[in-house]
C-alpha cells in the first residue's frame, strides 16, 4: 500500500476501478470535497458525490488500489491512522 492513503485527496485525480454499481466503474475526476463517508468529484464541470464504502479507486494514475471502505473516516483522522499492509 502506498503512502497516498495518508495524504489529502483534495485536488487529486481519482478514478473508480471497481464498484457494485457498474455505472460508477471508470468514472474519473478531480476531488473537490471529502467527508467521512463521501468523496465529491468534479467530472467535466459537474459535481458528483460518491459513497466511499462502495468504490475501489486509484489516485493520480498510481498502481495502488484504495478500498473506499478502508478510508471511511474524516480526512484529518485518516492522515494519522496506521493501515495494515497486505
């Protein structure tokens, strides 16, 4: 797991790689907001809000897949949290 999970997500390019909702797979945009349970993306000028617990995603075209369910906490809490390495 990369250190990206500890960094702020704001202003980073997010791409959804997996989700039970097939309409979300492949969706990408710039992160414009984040709460405990959601991430807001700017997708071609339209803001879309996604639930973290139903998406797996990458940031800035990195290889590491981030499971949204693992990052369901406030951004300021996520930065200092220790994650188990697979």
